[in-house]
C-alpha cells in the first residue's frame, strides 16, 4: 500500500473533554486527508499500530482519556460496516470537535449516506464542549 504525503490538513483545535472521567484535560483535534490505495481495514490496523507505539493502551475503560486517538473518518465514497470499521465514522456528524477541523479542509464534502455538506452539518450540530483554535499550522 502507498500513502502519499498529506494533501490537506486542518488547523489544530483545543476541545473540552466530553463524557470523560472527572478532571480530564483538554484535547487537541485535527484532520488530515491523504490519498491511500489499499483496503481501509489495513489502514486502520496501521493507525492502531501508531497509537500503540505512542503509548495508547487498548484495554482502557470506555470514555477515559487516551494518550492518542486516531480515527479513520471516511475513505472516498466507501461505505463499510464491519466489526472493527464503520465508514464514514458513525458519529462524525454529531461531533463538533471532528466537524470543525474537517470543515477547514472539506466544507463542501458530502459523506456517503449524508445529504448535507460538512459545513451544513457543523452549523446544525448541538455544541458538545468548547472548540477553540489552538494553532493554524502543525
């Protein structure tokens, strides 16, 4: 499989933790889009390896802060629903902390199974914690 250099990257946003343990720190969120010419399930495995190399433990309780969390949000117009991978990400349209950076790079994108653009979804989503600009560039 070939991963080409990132073609699009959002600003970095600092967000309040939502549904996490008491006292959880703020998160940093960004979106990177790149070309990939293999099976998305294989890419997911590679992303999990990166997370583990950066110290993420797979056996954490649900909704507990993690060292790093890399989500695969979409892969072109593919719709996938298998045990370990759902594309587009099933809660993407509900998360301001995902929609805000995604709107930086793809405001007019309409994901598979949606009828609205990312910009429209962002304008309609109920705010779930503060999302503020952390850095314009990586």
